[in-house]
């Protein structure tokens, strides 16, 4: 298992050339993302989010997603998302404050989402976070646009 993971990491680093328009995150059963900060280029036409859940726990117990929003909107988005429930990936339908989000995944699964680079302004204050109830308070990081 460890060898497979290592091979995967090598493979992932080999595709880093698209890094400026790619937000690649891993999350685990310890309710953590592997990075506390990510950056994208202001020139990106489209930006891809890739999330890999490297843990083992099922989605109902330790589900993770990636939501991108202005930092000031994090808490209200997460609170409305909790009301929307798991079937909605803990993101309220049509929430205009949400810039992008992936579906929720459980251990061993991965997911992705793509959004227009024009949704982000250079120098803006953005956060990526997991909107699973109880996770968003700590499971988050800074997204900068350069
Ligand atoms: Zn989570």
C-alpha cells in the first residue's frame, strides 16, 4: 500500500507543470488537508481542483470536499451547507457565495471540479475549506491569486 502511494506521489509531481491552474489537495482521516496554502495564476482561463481522500473512513463519518470562497463567506456558507445536508455535499444549492466546490468523498476516493479563473481576482482574500459539519473550523487554508 505504501509503495503504491509513493508511486502515486511521484506520478503527481511529474504533472506539476499545470500547477498554476491546478489546486491539488489531499485529505485524511485526521481531518486535515496536506497543504495550508495554495496559489493559482491570475491568467488561468480555467482552474481545476483535485481532491484525494487518502484515509479509510466512509464518507458519512469523515467526508471531505473542497469549497472555494471569499474568506469572509466561509462561516455562513458552512452553516447553510450543514442545513443543506450530506446529499447536497454540505453546500446549499445555488449559493452565490460559493465560487467552486467538489462533491464530498470518503476514504480512498478522489474527486475534482473545474471553474473559470475569472471568478478569482488577483490579490483577493480567498479560502479553501471542507464544508463537512465540524470540519470547516480547522480544515481550511489560504488560496492566493498571483
Ligand atoms: Zn472534511
